[in-house]
C-alpha cells in the first residue's frame, strides 16, 4: 500500500474567474471537472497579494505578519534556517520531489528540497526589517508609491509588462507554460518505474503578464461580450471614506502611468481570460496523463493560485497592494480519491496557509 502521490499545481495571478465559480464567459472545462470530482472551496484567500510573500507563506505555513516577509527579493531560509518547506517535508518522508515551473517566487527556490528540478537561488538576502510592521503605514505606502515603475517618455511597448498577444505554430509550442507542462508529463510517465511516491509541483506562470497565449484560446472569447466592471475607472481611485492605502495611486502591472481606455481594457480582459483557458488546457493534459498511467486514484491533486488580480475595478490593474476581493480571493480545489466530500463545494472561509498543516 504505497502512500498517495501528490500533484501540486500552482498558477500565478489567477482570480476566481472559472466557470465553476460562476464566471459567465470563462471556458475552463478541465478545472471545472476537477472541482466537481473533488472539493471546490468557494471562499479561499491568500495571505498577501504579492507573489513572494504569498508563496513563502503557503510553502512554510507561516503568516507574513509573523515572518515579516513582504517583498519579492528575500529568502526566508536566511532568517529562519530551521523552517521546512512543504517539498522539503515530503522529501524527508521518502517522497521523490519534482519541480517544474514557478513554485517559490522567481529567483527564489528551496533548492535542496527537490530531487529534480531545483534551481540555484538568485536572492539570498534575509527578510527586510523595513516591513509594514516596522514603519508607519503612511510611510510604508509612500515608499511603495515612490518606487512604482515609471516609463520613460516614448518607451517602446515591448519593454512594458502591459502586453498581450495571440501566438500559434512553433511560437505557441515554445511558450514557457507549455514546456512546464511537457516536463510534468515526463515526470508522471517516469513515476511508473519507481517504488517511491512522488510529490510533483507544477507552477504555471499564466495569467501573469504579459498576457500571451496560443491563439486558439483567444478565439474562445468574443470581445464584444466582455463587460467592464461596474466600478471601472480609467485611473486608480480611493473610494470616498476609505484609507489612502486602500488603493495604490499607480498601477504596477498594466496601464502604468497611463489612462485605461474602454477598448483597450476589453482587449486585456479578453487576453487574461485566454491565459486562464491556456492554464486549464495544461491542467487537462496532466489529468489525462494521470489517467493514462493508472495513477489518478492514487494521487492527491491540489490546485491553487498565489493571489488574485484586479481588472480595472476602481481603476486598478494589478494585485500588489490590493486588499479587495479580486486581489485576495483565489481558486482553490482539492481532489483526494478517498475523501467523502468529493463532488461538493465548501462555502467556509479558508486560507492558503491552511494547506501545509
């Protein structure tokens, strides 16, 4: 009786825009089916709306308010060398730990936790003590606004993050997430030749900017059917009566230092949805391979996103600094073949930090 395998699937910047969550336009058949086979968590939230802190929190079981980690260039292991990440824990329990794609934040990896797929860290700095808990909120947000990305006059659009594109042919085959999925398929096929159970972490980068995906997924969406949010604004705004820190006054992903037009906003929303469908296709490939290799009923599957995203709500196009529902709520699905709750959804509030324990 071999222990359960684990397929641990991460995605980046994905809000709960799946059909199974009630999104009217989303084309996400594979994730919808996974949710209906397993348990869908309707109200799941991240610990912090930024990649580095959110992923470090999930993977260590420590809240940012306890660790002080609020940035994307800090290595928690430099400050807390005794903390064991989820993959390290599985490795110590005799699992073969494989990684493909983004699990920890880019440039940061628990390198020794992986039997295969680990990368040398680019960032080894300890946690920055100038976190919100160490300075006044007013000063903290003032620092953020001052350090927001600025475009030089006449900057070419190719150097900005706010790009989208539909690609096909060889260009589509060479996309990063396609290659991440290909490596995951290889791991699954190889697992049949080993005695140990596997912990396979697969990190897709979409729908993170730039919104580039195969053309077939753009074709799933009619731009004319896309509706802008009811609280859409051309520039970031702080609602009346809310504290200044409720919304950053500059966008940090899209429409940086420029006005969001209605037409271009719909282009970006269409591209964002196309990227979600692209992730869904990749997830479908993994689920099909598990079935093909006879591993589906001996594999626990976890699907999550590190945080959400705002698509023009109150003028914000990003996640960083967003405590609004769109920035903090995430899709979260667990499929355990042994679970009695399969086929249902949970309306309880859960958090990504709940995964490790």
